[in-house]
C-alpha cells in the first residue's frame, strides 16, 4: 500500500510540534508549508460560504 500524500511519521510531527511550541507559535501545521497553504484557502473565504460547503 502506498503512503497517503500528506502523511508524516509520528516522530517528525512531534519534532515539529515541540519546535513550534518553544517558539510560541500556534496553530501548528505538520507537514509545514504545504498544509499551511491548503488551510489558507478556507480561512480566506467568507463565513457564509464556508457554512454552505459540504462536510
């Protein structure tokens, strides 16, 4: 079975979380830049539009 596209091993996620918390950063995205860009999309949409999106 192949790995999922955004999968990350637990050790790497733990290191990312510890580093972010030490620097006082919230929220923490792992695997970093790619997921941060994906999550930026819904944040820029107006709330009424987001509420109408399928869950």
